C-alpha cells in the first residue's frame, strides 16, 4: 500500500461533512460499556464541532424498528432539522437518500463515526471511497460489540483508502489555528 500525499490527510471545513452511522439505543446496549462511553462522548464533540464550523450532518438509522431510535443524547445534540435516514442496507452509500444528501451538500470529505465499525461503518467507507469521496474515520467515535472487530474494521477502512484519525486530530485540523471564536468554543470539549 502506497503512502498518501500530505494534502490527502488534510481536513477542510468547507469540504467536510459529518456522517453519523447508526448510533442507536438497542445497538448501543450490545457494546462494551467503556467503548460505548467513548464513542458517545466523541460523537457529541464531533456534532458540536460540525455545528460551530458549519459542517453539514447526515444521520442514519439501521432498521430502527429492530435496533431502536438514535441515542437520546445524540438526538439532543443535533440541530432540530436533522432527521435520520432509515436504512436496511449495511452501507450508507447504497441508500439513495444518503448519497443525495452528500451530493446536495457539495462536500467531498466525509468525517465518519458510528456503529458497528466492522459492518456498517466499514462497508460505508469502502463504498464512499469507491464513489471518489475522501473518508476520515474517527477511531475514537466508532464501536463494535468486540474490540477485535473495531481493529479489523479500522484496518480494512485504511486499506480501502480512508484516513483513520481521532476526534482531537480532526478537530484541530478543521480549526487550523488557535485564538478564533470557534477554537475558544471547542477547545474545552477535548480537555
């Protein structure tokens, strides 16, 4: 696997969109507590960063009748106009409404978080890469029922061409510099 060019590792707030995949109640209940607590926390940070920096947000729910609605704390953090896109495909890229939302937003960089890392997140990232969209997977904001499956998912996504990053790395990349009103609003979230 060849190394990426430095420009391929840069997030830009005018090019980025946040995609939150299947952060749902019944699915979350099956996750290890510590992993789920971390994913919840950092998903909240990513939502607030998206709000402060003007990134569009797309939210999905996998078969909500079976897996329940989006976690209440995630819903509460989102702008009220954000409505979940229901799906049964594992890959969000197989859902026309998701791809239309991405296309309509005019963004080519997709910042990805959610569940499960080795199923819906992996298949989505793989297919978004195939669609010539640049994906950034936020490793501390994804979860699976087993830690080994998170590792497998992250490795597969990286092999597919995704940038595996962390919330803090992504946040500071999007901010670009300190001293701005956005920096002052978001810095406390990662302390």
